[in-house]
């Protein structure tokens, strides 16, 4: 079996954040950040190119934090 792929081993193994084309200190958007979080640094385009899903996860995290704070303040006196 013959393949035409010639990928260097260093680009196939390891997190995306350590690859030379990614680590140029450029700003990433929320979608890329959440994709890196969910894939443990292996894929920065896993959620696609549209920013709506990244905003959804960011707003969901904020909502959980606010709801937890309200829940703790309301029910802290009931013990």
C-alpha cells in the first residue's frame, strides 16, 4: 500500500497550541477557545468558524455562575 501523505511526525502528535503556525501570539476568538477546551488542546476548529456557539458557551458559563451565586445567597440562611 502506498500513500501520498507526507506529514511530519511533530505536526501530527501533540496539542495544536504548540504548533508553529498556531503559536504566533495572535488573538483567538471564543469559539476557538472553547474548541481547544473541549478537545484538550487538540483542535482549534472543532466547533466551526461561526462565533455563535462560542458566545453560547460563554454566556452559559456566566449564567451558571450567576445562578450559583444567587442560589448560595438565598439558601445560605436556611441551615
